[in-house]
C-alpha cells in the first residue's frame, strides 16, 4: 500500500514526539514535563460562555471567516495589545487553532520549490507543513549563546532567489526565547530587503516574564503589508481544546487563505467562537493570574536545573525551559530515555524540534509546582548518578 | 498582594528555599521579608486547614443570623466582642442588611450547637433574635474548590 501514498507525504519522517509519547504512555507513574499545553482548565467564565452558547441552541455553521462579533473582538484585542490595526470584516480569519492558519497560509503562498525559512529548534509542525505545501523548508539554526534569538546575519546567509516566506515564532516553543525590539527590527529590514512574506506565530505572546515587552514584527514600519499575524487562545487563555486560532493580514492574503479554509474546514465551531469572544473581552485577569503562576515555576525550575549542573538560560517567554545536557556525556535522546526508565520523569529530547536541538532537552513547566519539585529531585539524583559513573 | 504573601497563603509550610527559588530572590531576602510581615502583624499566624467532615462525620457548622440592640456608647462592638470570645465561635462579622451579626459556630453535634444558641447566645440581653442555618455541604472553602473539575486528561507528551 505504501506505493499508493503521495511521495511528499510518505517522505515525511514520523514525529520524534509521537515515538516518545508512545513509550511514556506504556509506563505508569511517570511525571511528565513533556506536555505542551497549560495544566489549567479554561477559566470558568469562559467555559460558562460556551455552556450558555449551547443552551441558546447556537449549534450551526458560522460565516466562513468566523462570527463578525469575534472578528471585531480580535481586531480590537490586537489593536490594544500589539498596536496593529486590522479591518475586522476583511482582514481577520478565525481558524481551527494556529496550526490550521499556518497550513492555509503556506498553501496560499507557496509555489512548488519556493523556500520557506524558519528558525530552529522550532515547533514540530513547521518543516512538515512546508513540505505538505510543496515548499522547501530551510532551517536557520539559533544558538544558546544568543539566548536562542534569530540573528539577521544568520538569516541573510540562507536567503536565495527562491526564498519567499519567513516563519517566526516568538516566544518560541521549545526554547522560551523572545525577541527584543532592536533584534526584531534587524530581521524586519532583511525581510523588506529580500521581499519576504512573514508568517508570525505569536501564540505565546501573553506569556512573557520579568516584564519583558512582546513586540510583533507586524507592528514595525513597512511590515504590516507583508506579514500574516497569527495568534489564538490555546496557550494564554488555556483553551487548547477549543481549537480557536486566527490570522490577521492584508485583504488579498486573507482572501487567498479563505479559499482554502472555506473548502477544507468551513468554519471553526460556533460554541468555541462564542467562548473566544468572552475570553478576549473579559479574560485578562485570568490570563494575568496564570502568567504569574508560570513565572514562579519558571524561576523554580531554572534554578533547580542550574543547581544540579545542567546549564539553563532563564527564558523570558512561553512555558518551556531548554537546558543543555552535554555535561552528562549523553546525547539528548539517551538522556531522555535513561531519565524516563531510571527516574520516571519525561522530558522531550531537543532533536524532536530539529537537528539543532541536539545537546538539549525541553522541559515544560505547564505542570503543578508539586510535580515539578518531585521531577527536579529525581532529575538531580539521575544527574548525580551519571556524573559519578563518568568520574 | 505581594507574590510572597500569596505563596504563603497557599502553603504556609513551604520551605524558605523553595520560596526563594520561585521568587528568584536570595534566601536572606525571603527570611527578612517574612520576619517583617510577622512583626508588622500582616501575618497573624499559621494554621492547618482541616477538613472537619473527614475528621469527624458528625461535626456541624452553623451560620447564625443575630439581631441585636446596639448600646449607647458601645454600639455593636461590645456585644460582638463578647460573642466572638466564645470558643465555639469560629467567625463573627458585623453585617449590613436584615440582621446585625453573622456568627459562625462549630460544634461536635447538632445538640451542642443548639444548646450554645439557646443557653449562651439567645440569653445575652441585647440579643433580640437568632436564626440558625446548618451547613449541609461545602463546595468551596478558603478559596479552594472542594468539588470540581475531573482529573486531568492531558496527553502524556504533546508538542
């Protein structure tokens, strides 16, 4: 049957995360720091809005682009928090999570053979999504010494006449990296110079710490017209299961994405869209409360990792830390496997996020502090044992 | 409220080292601040939160509305303080609206609470009337939900 599968689909390797997930799944009493979603249930007032929507019998399709009221709420939220103005009726599209928005944006933009650049380590879907859109993925490695920021010179080195799109994700899954305004400005200049379209996945925008300012590349001069701003409610509002994302972009881009969205998806679920309106209009205190919790856990897990001898920079965003494990003499995968078997703690090997993740593991702190404490004790014990053997 | 205080409200026996790690502060700074909060009386003490229903099935809590005649000179304070001093009284609040004091009483049995009300509370001279409401079930206490969401069903590893 394999020969029946489309070649470009067949050639996509199995996800490293999926393999690892199956091993973890087969074991009992594992503390998992491998989870890429909030541990909080969706704030009650938002869940209640979804219930109310069902009670009122709102169970049908919506406009393909999404409920007009939700698009208004999105445009207003984006204007307030990111300082970018979008026309709600024509420049906003509600998608089924940011994942769908990335997929349809790539399919709308990429001709076969066009190159799509992205910084790596990165979210697992970027390279496969580019391949599925018949594009060529081009990874730009980022480094711990730069706090995993994307450097303009590294980006420019990889630009060819075929380069068309740059995919950005700050704050970054899996490194927690953020981009200060000046660094982002340099990237914007490269994009303008080489006429790149930017897909900016800002799903973790609300989760920045130490008062770090989140800047969207779309808000920089000359960038709005070449950027698809992508955001959603999954992370900041703990609404992963609602599957609500959105894209904001100039009308021709939204129109093109809409052509795919209307035939492939039709529309996002109406009760989830109703809940999203409540979240955007009244969710800020709940978001702030969760952000504060994440920040305390981030501080805790970073100092615990450094204390046990795993070098780990203090990330300013998302809910991941990305410690280096080279000092143990183990590869990322061996480290993760032996930690899992020996101590029943699950972390994700860095190469799951691209080859430049080798030497690192991703630990999510979207898990209760009690669990994190136990995980850190077990991990410290593991590292002690490994180094004794090495000595 | 400052983050340190919020953490202590959730877990007063958290180790000082853990608090320092979470707050990204030096241990000495955390110790100094806690001493300061204790001395200034912002922190009045540390207690265990006891689920009385688990400890003793027959235990009862009553919320008692009390109407009183305020006294010349003393207002409500003198009588309220007198009521609050009883060991059986777990809480005592001056309330706006249809009655004056809300008194929370805990006892080992219905009979014990009833006899407190009839013998101690109602017999105080300024007390005009009382209405006793017994707790049937607790849904939330001290900000903590005692009933609630189902156990988490997140995937063990996700991207």
